[in-house]
C-alpha cells in the first residue's frame, strides 16, 4: 500500500482551511482522514485541524481490527469531535460558528470502511471506473436526489456550498459509513470540494488511472484544480492499495 497527499491554498483564498493526515493504530490498521474547515478569521483552519488530530490521536491509542467495531468507533468519535468543535466555538468569540467536513477511510486487510460528514468525498477507482462511495450532505445533492437538478448542474450551482450536515453543529450529528471489499488494484481518493468543484470525475479518473507515480497523480489533480480557477483550497489524498509500502 502506498499513500500520497497534497494540500494547496488555491488561487483565491489567503488561508488553507483544509487539513489531512494518516494514522496507524496499535493493530497496524491505517486510517486516512481529510477535513475542510469553514468559518471566519482562522476558525475553519482550527476546526479542521482539531478534528483530524483528535480522531487521529484516538485511533493511535486503540487496537481495533474488526470491521463492525471500527465502523462503530467512527460513528462514536465523530459525535465526540462534533461536541468538541461546537463547544470550542461557543467558548471563543473568534471561533463562533466554526465547523468542518470530515471524510475518512480505514484500510483492513480484506475490507475498506469509509465515514463522512459534509461534502468532502471518498472515491474508489476500480478497473478504471471511478465510483463515489460517500454521499454529500449538501443542499445541491438533495436537489440531485429529488431530480430537480443534474449532478453536472450541481458543480456550478450558486448554492453548492450550503451543507446540511457538518462537524460543529449543535446537537448530535450522524456520520454515514460505507464498507467495501478491498482489491489489490484499487485506488482510494479522499478530497475536498476544491477538487471536485473544479475537475470533472472523468478527468479525475483519467489522472488516477494513468501510468504516473502516485505523487505525480496527486500533484496533477491539484494543478488541474488550480488551472480551472482554484476558487477554494484543494486537498487530495490517494491510496494505491497494491502499491509498495512507503
């Protein structure tokens, strides 16, 4: 398995409010986490880092290796970090209203488990076909699901940034989880909407399925998003399930 990631401020923003990292628990299970923060001043940056670091620290301390236990851990820990972010926002006027998305994936020997809140996405590229594993918790996705707009229209919709579920909300927040069998030729992509609002899924699939190195693929995706306008922070993490350990 090989993992590479890159985070870029983009062309329009002054601060990078995205954050991503990779962690290993005491059973040797890898967990990759990506968050896209929101809020004034540096609040979004604080929220995204708080969530990734808190989830990562909890992961490093446990010995979970069974799929259902990991899935339950994801749901419980997301509830916990939601409370932490909301409480921190209430305690500090500069951070009031801060929030973040989160998407994560745990890599078991035979299985992969995704969890998400918000519109940062988890994808699976299998046999050259790109599948969006996670479901966006956004207004435009609700409109797509109801048939009012197409998925392509959602990419440029004026209200595409309106989220229905985020970390940092008052009260409980529910994470969605998804389980898939793992194959040696799989690629897993975690990304913020700074990529998916700028680069089509067809282009993402072509780049990830190319013969370039994993680092080159990640860099190329960030470059494409910036070339298309780079209107938001751009963060991309790719896992090559059959790649060399790095």
